[in-house]
């Protein structure tokens, strides 16, 4: 059985606790370094309190089973040294580009990795913004075998579903749509 002092020592370590609001209400909390250690609550405080209790149980169970407990990410040492293998052709091209830019190969690779990481973060943020904007502005059209189901999405109002025959489409401004058999498409205005 795990010693309370040993569990308390792990609990005081700087583990990464993440709190995420749930769109349907409440909050989700997780300890990143401890796989499967998560909880939830109605308020941020409750979710954090619950995840602390889950963390205590997770650590005690791991100690009882003789499993190694991961160290907190904040206390892990990073030397900044990485051994990197790559194809000869990529190595040749990286050296050529570094020489063209007048920097060392090391500096060129660090800059390339930094740009890639920043670009991924920016791409994720842009994609999330575009998706949220599109979701708020467009009508969702769902096709079934014989009928067309149209859900009108008006910002600030709940979605309303209307089931129509495939040849008909009803909307306040019907001129924006052309319906051909089972296919409905939005026509561009003033194209």
C-alpha cells in the first residue's frame, strides 16, 4: 500500500493541470503527465478539486502496482541538443540554403523548425476561426434518399429543420438557390 507521505510528495510536484470549459456546461480538468488522470466539475474550482482527488488515487494506484510515475514536464531538463537523421538529399539542400542565407546549418534548421511550429499554431487558430465563422453564417443542407432536409442557421436563434421534397426549397430569399433534382446549391449573388 502506498505511503501517504510518498503520495503527498508527488502531489506537491509541479504537474501540468489543464482546465477546459465544456460547451454543454461544466469544466473538464486533466493532469497531462499522468495518462487517464482527469475529472470534471460544474465550476472551475470544483473541477480542479476533483482532478486533485483523481490525481491522488492515480498516484496511489500506480505506486501500489509498482509502476513508474512520470516526472512533471516543468522539472524535465532540456539540453537543447538533438541528434537528427535525414536523407542525404535533404541534408545537401539544407546546407545549400543555409549557405545562401549566410547562416550555419544549425541556425538554419532552428529557424526552419521555429517557423514550422509557429505556422502550425497559426494554422490551427485560423482554421478554428474560419470554422466558427462559417458555422454561424451558413445554412446546413442534408440530403436523404428522397427528400431534402434543410436546417436554417440564423445567428442567435436555434436551428430549425424543415423536411422538403427534393424539388422544392423554401427560404425567405429563394432566388439565392437553384434546385435540380436531388441537388441544391447556393448561387453566388452578383457574381
